[in-house]
């Protein structure tokens, strides 16, 4: 099991589909383990509140204090994958 996959299996306490897991792995690869571990995203996932996940992912589009179109595109892809 790769490192990021292990992070998801260790921190996420609910059952995910492959697509949901892949979306979270993408987020962790971009933002890092510590951010994910302390995020409201992880909290809503662990509450099985999957309808709130797109909103939580969409919040992570700021880089160096500025909106980043590349991050917005990445988050949109992760949202599409998570809700697949």
C-alpha cells in the first residue's frame, strides 16, 4: 500500500468507494497529510456526511493568499471523482 493510501485507510473511519478514496488521495497529494488530518474535510467524511464533501473540497483553491485557477480545476476534478 502506498503512503497516501495508508493515510486514507488510517484516518478515514467510514467505508469509501474507490472513486471517493482516489479523490481524497489526490487532495492529500496536493495539500499534504497534516492539512488533511486537521481539516474539516476529514471530519465531514468521518461523519459519513458525503453531501458536504464537495463544499469542503471547493474551499481549497487558495495558494499564497490568492485564488489559484489550477487548484480550482484540481478541486473540481476531485469533486467529480468523489461524487461519481
